[in-house]
């Protein structure tokens, strides 16, 4: 099951609480517009939890991160990506992996004075049993570049635990499908 919009999910009748995986990926950040220096935005983090206890008919909550906007004005930083989370208990980011997963968004690329790419979403601030930081945005040179906006591609969760298993990687408004 892939959730790409909305804020709540109703657990189906064939959910298997002992055999499921929930994956969240934070949104990537936008690049800067420094005129002659335009570093890239950082990638979103990854967090995963398994065997989340849910019962048929339960409501789970989630938030899908939004990709950061590329800077449009000279000497401005790119927008940061927002966090993506899933929580079985409350309508807020989880603080414990027993309730869900939280993956942080990347940081926007620097400005004309800062040629270092934005940091990837941090795994240390995420929630999950397996966590990876997002990649750092590329540093810039003195060649003029145009800032880019990260697509709103974030896959909120991959839920594996039904009578069948589906695993797909796809990007909404992007190129991977």
C-alpha cells in the first residue's frame, strides 16, 4: 500500500500486526540561487519500523513531507523539505518507534555567501528501528546555475503486512516510477 496524499489511514481487515513494515522518507530541499553560486538542497532522511501492532478498522495518522522550493531571487537559500511521519496513536509525529516512524526533510541549499549544499535530513532526530540520513546537497562552484525545486515525490509509507506484499519505488512529479 502506498499512501501519497491525505492525513489518515484506516487499517484493512487483512492487516498482519506481526509481519509489516512502515517506511517514511523526508522531503528533499530546494537549491539556492546565489547568482554565480547555487548549492543544492539536502535529501530527505529514511526511517523504517516493523511489526507495528494495529487492528482492522483502526485509524492511523500521517503527514507527507513537501519538497523544498528552489530559490528564485539572487543570494537566497533554497527552502527546506518537511518531515514525513506515520503514527498509530496520535495525529502528530511519533516520539517512539513502537508508535511509528519519522523521517526528517533536507535543509535548503546555501546563499551567495554560502557555497555548501544543504544538509540531508538527520537520522539522529528521526524515529524508527532503521534510520538513514539524507544525502547532502551538492556544493557550488562559481559557475552560474539555476536553482531547482525538489518534487513533492515523498512516499509516505510502504505498508507491508497484508495477505500479499508489494514493494515499489516511485516518484510523483518526478522521474522514477
